[in-house]
């Protein structure tokens, strides 16, 4: 798998988690088109990157404990960019 495809899958996971629309682990994996075990590995990667992810049994969805968003890419300097950039 190319790096770009891998990043796109992590971004898709991030979006579903932020929307609280993952469903169960099996449903989450199905939405991503991957196996449940691979989805769990990818979830672990997100956690290693600093995401605080939990599962809500009542709502049957994964969610972030804090408001956050995964970001891959480059930022360019602009007027509103912090001075330590």
C-alpha cells in the first residue's frame, strides 16, 4: 500500500471518529473496507500519534476524549500563523 493511501485511510478513520459514526469495531472495519484486526492495528497507530480514543458501548461508536483532528501535510507562513512557526 502506498503511503498516500495509508494516510487517506487514517484520515477516513479520523473523520468517522470525530463524527462519532464508526459503529462497532466490525462495522468500523467494514466502512473502511479492511479486516477488524487491521482496523484495530490502525486504531493503535492513531493512539500512538497521541489520539485519546475510547469506545462508547451505549452509542456503539469510537470517539475522541478531547476535541482533535488528525493532520498530515504542510503549513505555509501567513499573517495569522503563530510567531514560533
